[in-house]
C-alpha cells in the first residue's frame, strides 16, 4: 500500500473496530488532538493487509480478523553504515455471535509472524519479548533501536488487553541472520482483541530484503 492507501485503510479499520482497537496501528499518523506521533527519523515505506474468517461446518462465520504488516525505515544508519528497519505487526480479531443460531464461539488464539528468508537480513530485537497478561488492562509496548544517539526513535504504544496474554510465540522467535518473530495472543474471549508486535531488521546499505508474513486465527467453544 502507498502511504495514502494505508491512511485510508487505517481509517476503515477505525470505523470497523473503533479507535481503541487501531490506536497503535496508526504509528506514524498524526493524532488530531496530540499532534505528530513519531520522531523525524522514521519513514513509512509500505504496508500489506489481509483478512481471515473462521467458519463452522455449515459455512456460518464464527470469527474474523484483519491483519496488517507495516514497514518503516530509519533515516539514519549505525556506525558501520548499515540500514535499520522496523516491521510493525497489527491484528484485530472479533467473534461474531448469532443469537438465532446460538453461536457459542470465543476467540482462542491468533498470531502474526514475520520470517526473513535471507541471512543478509539480521533480526536484532523484537517486542513484546515476554508474556504480557491482562484482564481489561491497558498495557504498554515499548521498543527502541539497537544503536543509540540523540536522534534515535523509540516507540511506546498503549493498548487494551481484555483477557488472556500476548507473548512471543514459542518456537517462532529467533534473532540473528534470517531471523523470525511472531506475536501471539492466547485466551478465551468473547469480543474484540488486538495484537501488536514489532521487530528491528538490519541490512547492509542498498541490500534488499525478503520476508514471509503469515498469520492465523482460531476459535473455540466456551
């Protein structure tokens, strides 16, 4: 998506799920009440989006999710002249109750995963890097770049964890060349829940990147 297309997409998601569910999706979009939400050295490059649905044996929709992967570049390099990138993962899932069909599905698990396919892409850090638990709690996702300096950008975004936990998905997180990271929500919730994750990639100047993005949504009974 171009930046204009992404801004329009974020607005559609806001209308669909409400401002709370998409607040951190709009990482670089200025807030009308608080002004710009990012430092001068973060630059939007592209974004991808997809939708999932879970259906029962009769084809009725039990739950759905919207998912986005947003790529940012830092407009500065480290001491060796290498470029750094942020891969921002977002997803919101919602179960769809039908009182006439007595649908009793709850959200159980959904996740988003980025895996770099080339060793020239080094995954440095990711967040969240540990379990975050909550029951109607506001939790904070914090992240900063690998190198320090007065102009370096750090991220601190709040979102509501209604139930369950958000964590790095076991077995799907690895730093280093051709690394990977998956942010994972596990719980048993009737309603709408969002997930956010971010990882930092380092590349040599001018070198491209190949990343595989996958995502999943699972529902279950009460």
